[in-house]
């Protein structure tokens, strides 16, 4: 191969080994590569929105944080008790969920009905699928979130429309908001109706311009007085533009996400407001 060939190979090896050796030293790697890359990515990436920051700063982390430590404590994961269904939840899985799986499939929902069949919809209401997370005192099932996830997972193997139609009222639906923030009078009125499927709920969040970023939505609700059912009442006059609203075809109960304000001041907040569909 000759002297020239040997020198060429040696030079090529040096060009590879020398940078690798330098980058293996942490202070040099940070100064020469990591810090500069971080500055570049900070300029490229969009700023974090208020909604994203609130989501990151809320709650805590579970064992998954161990993965980022580089030395995960596997005994902590192995020692965690597995989630399980109660006897009532398991019976619901073995009976009602199986029945709904037999009644619905993706071909019929997309090619025949463009929806769940009327029979499947009626069974979904009668069997209490729409009130799984609603406490029993309000006519619901009082199931755990784990049971809710197991029901949705099983339904999705048979019919995605059935899974979504059950999932939304038990997660994004007004029931959860009423349980946390509603008055007792509102709970007594709405929750039994939602649990029975008498009222179908939907949640209007997504904006054509801000997507699902609740902190950036342009929709507003102005506090004012107005006429409602022949009486002067204090409420919100809402201006909104929404899309991608699951179950919006025939809801009896809406939940809107908008920015509340008065005629003279705008609050640094977002409200979720519920009202009957008219």
C-alpha cells in the first residue's frame, strides 16, 4: 500500500479519534458542542405557552422519572401494586362490555350508520356506559379510572366509535367538571341525566387558530345582563369558533372553554362553562 497510503489512513484515523477524545471530556463537550447546540435550539423552538407550562408544573412524576436518572430503581417498580378491577367492575367487563362489543363494529359505523347504530346507542345509555365515573349517589356507576380505561381499551378492539363515544363523557365531558366545580344544585340536576344518557355531553375546546391550547384560544365571554326565558339575568355573552367537537351532532349539554372578561377588564384565566343545548 506504500508510505502515502499508510499516512492517509493514519491521518483519517487521527481526524476521527482526536474529536472523539476531546468530546469524551465533559467540560470540553459542553463548551464546544452542547452549549452551542442548546443556544441554537432555543432560537428555533417556539416559546412555551401558559397552558404547556401549567401542564408541566402540575402534579408529580411516578417511577418514569427514574428512567431519566440513568440508574433506575427497579425494585420500586417491581414493588408497586398492580391496578385491579373490583368484582362489580369485572362483572361489567364480562357482561355489558361484551354485549356492546357484539352490537357494534367499525364496518357498520363507517359504512352503514356513520355513527353507532340506534340499538347500540340505546344500549350504551341503558347499561350506564356514559356514567361510569359519576358517583352512585348521582345515579352513576362510581367506577375507578382504571376500570374506565379497561372498558375503553376493550371496546376499541371492536369498534373505535363505541370506544370514543364512551370515553369522552367519562373524561372530557361535563360530568368531571361538575363534580369538581359545580354547585350541588347543578350536580343534582345534570349528573343523573348524564348518567342515564338522557343528556349527551360534549366539550368545545379546539379552536381553528389555537388548536387545543386552552391558554391561547381567542374565544371570549363578556359578563353582562340579558334576557333569558323572559327574565333579565346576569351571564356571559360568548363569542366563539370551535371545531373537532366529539359528540357535537346531538348534544343536550355543552361545555365551552373561553376567556372570561368584563367590559372594562380581561381576567388572566380561562373558564369552562356549561349550559343546556338549545
